[in-house]
C-alpha cells in the first residue's frame, strides 16, 4: 500500500487550488485530509473530495483555498484500507504566499505622525483594518485615506502597540493580509537614579568617605536607552548600573545619569547632589563682645559642617536649641558664660566653643 500527493507546493492566499491523493490498495481506500489543524472527510464545507477507482489505484481530490497566511504549512493525506483498516500517510509542505501586506511608511515614534499602508491588491473592492484581530475604526487621532489604503496616526502613542492587518475584498474573496507587529519607539521618560531594593536617591545622597554604593539609572524607553554617568562634570561610566565611590574634596558634587534613545534621538537626565559628611570644624560664636543688663543681644553659632549641623547652647546651666539665641541679662554680674555645641547628625561627631562675655549696667551705682 502506497500513497502520494500531487499538486502545487506554493499557494497564494485567496486563490483556489486542487490536490490529488493517490493510493494503491486492495480492495479500496478511504481518504482523510488534514490542513492547519482541521480534518476534512468526504464532502466538507468548501471542500469536495471525489474518489475514482482505476484497477487497484484510488484517488481523492481536495479543492481548497488558503485563507490565512502561515508561510509553510503541511498538507496531509491519510489513506485507510477499508477491509483491514491499515493506513498510510503522506505529507506535502505548502509554501503559503500572501500577496497583501501591511507596511509602515517610517519608524513608529511616540508623539509623531505615523502611517501604515495596505499594499499588494490590484483591484480591491473594499479594504478594512484590524488591530489585534478587532475592527479598527476612525476617530480623532486616527484617520483613513479615501481608498482606505493608508491609516494615519496623529500623533502616535505607546497605547498603539499591537498587530495590524488589513482585509482586502477582491470580488467574492476576502484576503487577510500579513500582519505588522508594531512596537512604538518612545522615551526616555521618568529617568531615576536609584539604590537597588531601596528606591530613588532623591535630590541629595549622603555617602560616607571611601564607601561604595550600588546605583542604577532607570529610564522608561524603547528600545533600551544607552546610559552615561557624570560625576563632578566628568565622565564616570557608561553602564546602567555602577558601584559609586565618592571623591573628596569637594564634599558636595553633582552626580548625573543621561539616558539616550538612538531611535527617537531624545535624551533625558536625572541628577543628585552627592554629599560626603564632614565636620563640624571651626565652630564660632558671633555677636556683641559684651552684655548690658536689661538689653537683649543676639548670638549666632556657625560651623563648617556637611550636611549642616544642629546647634545646642548652654546658658545659665540650661540647654537651648537653634543656630541663633537672644540673651537678656537681668542680674548684676561682671561676666556671663555661653557655649555652643555643633553636632553632625549623620556622623554623630560634635565640636564645642565657649565664650566669656563682660556684663555692664551703666545706671547701677553699686550702693
């Protein structure tokens, strides 16, 4: 028992073709055809199978029209001996050609006008468009040409990603085009400098001298953006992830990552100020050199400190917080002692300065 298929090996979508399956069998054969996951027995919808007996040879004729583009698809014929149920299968690979295709007129870039064209039909009676297998209507941002050959987005958005096809009617036949899978190019958007598993570093990033911090530059873009890092206005790295070690001095400097999209030709940056804690050093008290009973005097405490220090004053044995204090002496003494302590909350380091002020009361006679 043997079988083979006779017919074209290349078929065009929308056109009818005839295939013959020949089998040698005693006493007779039954035939089953399979194509694109479907089974055809005898006289099926759109399919006619005729059998002719010539001595010990039997034939089955399959008339079919490819309605979907699949590049290469096997057509299988199975012949079964009607007496002993023995069967044999033969397969012919069909190259499926779709004359209709959807083609872009340019690269799809978000925010810019973009068009798709339905090409390949010679005499279409009508053209309709599909997105992800669903009809594509016209609306404010999407327009069609008078002949429906061209569909234009103005502007194109990220939400327009999807599979686009056109359906061309040529007489009674409707041909579904080869699909165009659109991935909209966009960005960079929302560029951030982050610490992995922590989040955005924000406008200021505190790091200890000599420490190493893992950082990532995240950019929302397609295709993937290239990343360039700059520190203290100098090129630092060209990787999305870096291990950053601050350079001192200076104790404050800008760290910047720039994301660039080679398709959209756009770039965007994120920046943080790297702060390396230092101090307190050179703590000083500024204000008048002396006090006068009943007269309020203001004093300011300063220090070289990164980040800025907090200040604690000691006066009359009491503690007061703040960079500036006002002092009013209400007692008759010759001197008054004040002290200011500066503290760097990040490092926990402190430094203190003391000052002794003379006190006078011009109107007191001492009697």
